[in-house]
């Protein structure tokens, strides 16, 4: 085994501050989001899958995968944010009370009459755009989605399937975000963005609060297993909205005894890692093609509002090579005997790949010790997507694309 780790990490020594987490993710917001989501036809809790055999093999008590590939047949968690933010936006626009805000009202002819000239718009790397297109279709409203030029055809087609107009922008995800902000102003579209920027924070906050339905469900599922809370949470980050929501929820709920929080990014698009590294109170961007297989995490600019939560809560930041995610996908798809299989895409599997690296690679002992990862640990991971790019999924799982270099092969 190579004694050199193949990932980089930063352990946060900064004093924790959960104020922002509590302000945005107090459990009452999660309960409200959940009460909205459960009205959506077809809503059901996604499974929390236990990989007990893998956990024992690598020296942990439990690994629990919240499987968002099952979410409303949309193959990703993203719709939880977009649907809730659109609901909140309409609530505010039409001056509805919390009690008046119902799914039934949103899809009613009366509501449509008031909104029929609206167009929702967003930039995306795929999954968020699909969620917004889906929600717009349910409301019978127009939707425009900008994708960047590295977006795969499968992801574009999946958005068009829900009736949205899709434009391909020359540049990366962050360029698409900037372009749609300009065009929305010009054409009067309403942006529903998962990332924030100065002066545009309310909708991204609603999106993050929408994600917390996932954590509320996970807590109910843990309760059913007699587990009060996970000891560790590994969460992947693009702009950091999901990470902020996940960590913010748990930090607010377990202020006095929080789990350890670890944020994982692709090494080619690690804007949150970079921001943590400089630790100078400003965001640090990554530019260029952001050429990673983890399409959902290919973001070079963190969401400021997400960072304001992560800054006070995270225990460690990691950046990992692409093959770590490919290995995670294979471990999930072909599990140890007795463990359930999980279909996980490139952005979904990376936290498991990162956990596997820490637990099996020499040179990781320091991190393992600081985080207290041991046979008493119960780790929560969110599988944020299924095979959202089916051909690439098969190339990785069947054809062995993005293979692990010899020095880092599994040894037992
Ligand atoms: C599958 C998947 N996982 C994780 C993320 C990361 O979410 P965020 O950009 O909020 O960090 C995304 C974002 O698009 C995604 O599509």
C-alpha cells in the first residue's frame, strides 16, 4: 500500500459557531418543508440503506446511505430544493399564509390564472434544472434552463423531457449562472437558483431548507433503528448548498453534541476546500473547465450563504481524485454479500469513496484519529443521485473507466 494518501484534507481548528446554522436550519423549517413535500403526489420517504458488512470490513460500526436516487422518480435529491423554493416564492408573491400554501392550491386553475405569464429560470449542471423543469411542468408554467458546454446530452435530454427550453452556454457552470442572471433581467424571468450571490439569498435559502426534508426523514429512519443520530456525516459539495443544509440541520438539532461534519469535493473543482484553506474571510474561486466526472460538483464558486453556515460548523474538508468517486460507485453497485446495492452516480458516490480512502489508505491515520472514526462510528452519507448519465455509469461500472491506480488498490 502506498503510504502517501491520494487525497488532501484540512482539519478545522477554528472555534465552532452554530448561530447561522440555527438561524437557517432550525428544525421548524424542516418540518414546514416536509409538510409541503408530503403533499406532492407520489411522495414517499427514500430508503436509508445500511451497509453493515462494509462498515465492519473497514472498521466502523455502521454506514447508512440515504438513497436519493429513489426521489420522486427524478433520480436525484435536487427536486426537494427547487419545488420548495418555488412554493415559497409563490407564497410570498400571492401573499399566502403558511396554512394557505398547499400543493393543491399551487396546481389549481385559480393559482395558474395569477401566475400564467411567469417563466422560471435557472442555470444547472443537470439535476437542479431537472427539478425546476419538473416543478414548472406541474404548475403548467414556462421554464428556461441554461447548461454549460460540458453538460452531457443525457442530462440535457432529461431536462427537456419535462418541457423546459434548454440553452447551452459557452463556458462552465459559473458562466451559465452569470449569463442567466443577465438574461433573466432582460426577459423578465424569475430565477430559482441553488447558488446565492450578494442581494440574491432568499430563494437559495428556501432551496437549502427544502433539502432538510431529507434529513428529517433520515432522523426518523435512524430512530426506527434505535440510533439517536449519526456520529459522522460525509457530504459532497458543488456550490455547498446541500452540505450547508445537511450540516446546518444537524448542527442546529444537536448543538451540544454534534456529529463530525466532513465536506468532500472533486480535486478539480474544490472551491470550498480552497476557501477553507485560505481562511481569510473571503471566498476563493476555481476557474477553467472544472473537468471532473462529478458533473454535479463541477462548480468553481461557492454559494456565499452556504459558506456562512459551513464556516462555523465543518470539522474537515477533503478533495479527492475522480477515481475515488468511481470506486465509490462500484462499491455501492457491487456490495459485500448481505449489504444492499445502491445505484449511485458520479456525484452521489464520492462521500463513500472518500470514507473508504480514509479507512483503508495508509497515511490517513491522522485524519481518522482527529475525526474519531472507529468501530463505534455510524456514518451517514447521502447518495444524491442515481445513474443520471446512464452511458457514463455503465462505462464506469462495466468497463472500468476511471480505474484506481495500482498503488491504491484494495488489499484485503
Ligand atoms: C448529484 C448531486 N450531488 C450533489 C450536488 C451538490 O450540491 P450543491 O451544489 O448544493 O453543493 C449536486 C449539485 O448539483 C448534485 O447534482
